[in-house]
């Protein structure tokens, strides 16, 4: 082999070594880029998982806050409904008994009218009786319009301590009248559902 041929062989060998070195370097760079790409994907996955966890936590907190506000609203609504019902009942009761003091003060006048009619009935003056009766009826109707009602108590009714006021006891005329009302001395009245004057009665013993 001549010197020229050796020189060519040596040059070609150097070229191959350079090519191998460049290829190795390129492979290294490619591997490094691939590793970076893989690492970047891992980072993106981790960030996405963290974001999803944050969204889940935020939704959970919002749901808890919504439930708390809903429970608070329901409690307030129930309290308001109870308040409306209570005030409505109180207002109705107030309307029923608004003039209780005035009406109670007029009850003795009703008693006087009743006694007057009994006395006038004994006379022969029909016109006087009719005139007083007319005034008495008008007076009674006016008070009824305000809610006043006469209690239905009569002789022979069973005595009830919750509804009657016994002023005295007398011997019963017969066994059937024991514990019964013998006489009604003063009439009782109610205003709405409330007794404003208990009937005064005499009972048999």
C-alpha cells in the first residue's frame, strides 16, 4: 500500500469517526429532549390533578354553604309563618274582646231592662210595655252585633262549677233536682268564646 492510499484510508477513517461522534451526540440530544418532553407531560398531569382537586374542594365548600343557607332560610320561613299565625289569632281575639270593659259595664242595664219589663207586664199598660220592650230588644241586638251572647241556663240544668256561679244552696224539692239548678238569679254572658259574666244560680241539695 502506497503512502497515498494510506492517507486516503486514514482520512476516510477520520470521517467515519466524526460521523459516529455526531450521530452519538444527536442521539444524546434526542434522548434528552424526549426525557424533557416526558417530564413536561408529567408536570402537566400533576398540575391538572391539583386543579381538579381544588375545584372539587371549592364545590364541596359551596355545597356546604348552600345547605347551611337553605336550612337558615327554612328556619326563618317557619318562624315567620308561626309569627303570622300567632298575630292573626291575637288580632281576632282582640277584635272579639275589644270592647269587653264597655260591654261588661252595660250588663247591669240589661238586668234593669229585664226587671222593668217584668214589673210593667203586671200592669195593664200595653203601650208602655211595648215601648220598653222595643228599646230593650234594640239594645240587645246592638250588643249581639258586638259579639255578646246570653248563656243558655235554665231551671233543671245540671250545675257546672266551670260555667256557673252558685250563690246559695236550698233543699231540693225532689230527689231529681239534687245538684240541679233551682233558680237563675242573674244571667250569664259570653263575648266571643270568653265568659265575661258567670250566671248566678241557686242549686238544690
